[in-house]
């Protein structure tokens, strides 16, 4: 399959040099391949499932330009010889090509990390235009403000007991989940977890994987980022959360966390992601590699789902700003 992908990409981009390919990271929606094409290096993203629409790609490219002008570092997207940023591929997947950047995980133990993350998110939010609709013109995606109904959860697998325990906490967690005020919506990345904000060899933060870009309230994206970065299961680093939040405010970020509804994006996206992974894990027709990956994601998603007490603690630390 990899050989077919390389041959397909070689033709699409008109490459004559030898190509060396190796596997990079994979996520829920795609696999990254590292391509060495002569002296050049690229990241080839193989997209599983439905591809991004042309409108979404155009919106991503436009916002990426604004972000780069604002000082945010991100890998450039490359069109093929026909100007396409999205290519169909053998096997029914889809491809996009980016610059390869040598990246490593951000050092969460470093004292400066929360401040750097807060300033980065403020920079993204300051340069973002208002957006009351998805790139294709539809309403803001329910994924970010609507949680699964209780009857949608299946509890007949190895992780059934843990899932049932967490489902029991959902009514309290989800009581305030609701759509944001349209007047508050701007274009947001909507997936700023530690696998999508990495450090280059000089330590500069680099934002990758813009496929989920769309409208969100900045305070809600900020709330999600605090938990993505500094709450690993029962262990919430409230000092780091406070430092990140204060740095965001100092840097002119427009979002604030003032009420339980500001956790809507955090809770809805995590619960919807968990539901999708349970369905993949239980689907006998899914490819084994996807079922195995889903099983690992379920374990992590159950571990990091916030508790009502953690949400209350974060509200308390943001109350003075």
C-alpha cells in the first residue's frame, strides 16, 4: 500500500528523485508519512474516512496565512502540479502534502511552558476573524456543543465497567453544555492538544493538524486547552493552568472562562470522540489497525474525562480575571 501511495504522489507532484518513506505519527483521522525527496523533506498525510471539503481547505489556508503573519509557526501545505491541496489515493484514502518539520513533544515540566502556550493561543485568537458558520456554510458543528444521549453508549466490552462508571457522572458534567452565543464565535483550531502543538529543535512552538478548524468561542477553546495540557486524569496541575490562563489574558487573548457553559466544547468534544472510538472498537467490519487504535484511545479518553470537581476548581482560579 505504501508503495502505491508513493507512486501516486510521485506522479501528482512530478518528482524525479528517489523517495525514501518512513512512518510518522498517526491520529484519529490520519497517518503521517515522512518523505525524503532528494534534499527535500515532506509530511504526507493519509486521511481516513471522509476528506475535508474544498471550502474547509480554503478556510484553513486563509487562516494559516493570518496565523503565520501573526507569528504562529506551522507547516506549509503544498499543492500538486494541478494546484490541488487534496488528492484521492489508492485504497480509498485521501492525501495532503506539507513541509516536514522535525518536532518533539513540548516539555510540560518547564516553567515557561504554560506561559508560552497561553501567549500562543492568544496570538491565534487575536488574528482570527469572526465566524458564525462552518466553512461549507452550515451551522457550527454539534460535535463541540452537543453531548451523546445516554442510550447511545454501549457497555458490552472489556472497558464496559469503567465506561459505566463515567457515564454515571455525565448528567452533572453535561448539565450546562449548550451552543455558544453566535456573537462570540471566531475561527478556531479546535484541536489544540499536546500532539498538535509541538516544539522544533530551537524550542519554538509549532501548530499542526488544522483539519478541525471552524467556529468556536475563544473562551471555550481556552478551557479545552487548559485541560488538554495540564489535567491528566485525576491529576490537575492548577498552578500551570493558572499560569497559562494569566499569560493568555496578558497577551490580549479575548476569551474568558466565567461559567460552567464555558466547558461545553471540552466536554462535548471529548464525549463525542469517546463514543466514536467505542463504535469503531466494536465494529467487526473495521480494519484491525483502526480497532486496535480505538481500544487505546478509549482507555485514555476514560482516564482524562474531567470530573465536576475539576471543572469547579478551574472556574475558581479564573474568577479574578
